[in-house]
């Protein structure tokens, strides 16, 4: 992913991306943004993509809980 910012423009950081195929990716993204613990992703080619490179180990359970709730909501 791109680091961005003025100190490292154009620099790339190795990462992996979780792609969530969904019938209504915009709606899923909105649910995740409005969750108790918001999750931000990007919409690309009608799929929601999450880059977990900033998720700390002690945040993983909360992230997965939020994802499960959002996906179960439809």
C-alpha cells in the first residue's frame, strides 16, 4: 500500500489486502464505518477491500467481531 504523506510520497509498504465480495459493497462499507468500532476500507471494482496493516494484535478480535456483525446484517 502507498504510505503517502509529504515525508514519503510514492513510497510503498508491503502488505496484504482482505477483499470482501458482497452484493452491496457500498452498504457494507457504510455499516462498517458506522460500527461502534469503525472499520474503514476502500471500494474498488465493486468489492470492499481492507488493509489490516495498522491493526494491532490486541485489536484483531474486535475487528473480526465488527466484520461478522456487519456481514450478518445482510
